[in-house]
């Protein structure tokens, strides 16, 4: 019998892969609403936390208006970069609650 692979004492599961790469992609939401992920990043920001909102639908002007509303809600600065809203500080819970009120399927991502 072949010994099981371990990494630092943790047993590893064998990788199961499908021949179809499209099978690994996430399916769109059944309700037709956009899936929005709200996460926290510190990379490249000198250790300062930034809340990042990805997957928002809408045009650039709509996203700018939404960013302004969310920044005002958090009382913090932020920006809109290529369809991603960044708000200074860790405001994930407050933002997920507000985005759900607006009818978006918002999920908290990360730790």
C-alpha cells in the first residue's frame, strides 16, 4: 500500500479534476441578481486595511454614485478603480448589510 501524502502532518486529499474547464466556473445566481463580494485587503497599502467590493453591476456613473453613498455611510474615503470600489478601513459588515438592503446578493469574503 502506498503511503498517504502529508504536508507538515496534514493529510492531503487527491486532486479531482474535470476534463471540462467550464465545469469549474461559478454558476450565475439563480435569481438573476449579481453576486457581490465584500473583502478586506492590506497588500500594497503599508499595512492599512481597505474594504474592496467586487462584482457590482452597472455603468461607471452608477458605480460612482454607489461609491459616494457607501463612503458617506462609512464616514471614510475611498475610490473606484476599474469597476472595483475601495473604501478605507474595515467596514465589511456594514457594507454587506447596506448592499443587501439595495437588493444585491452581497457576501463577505475572506477572513
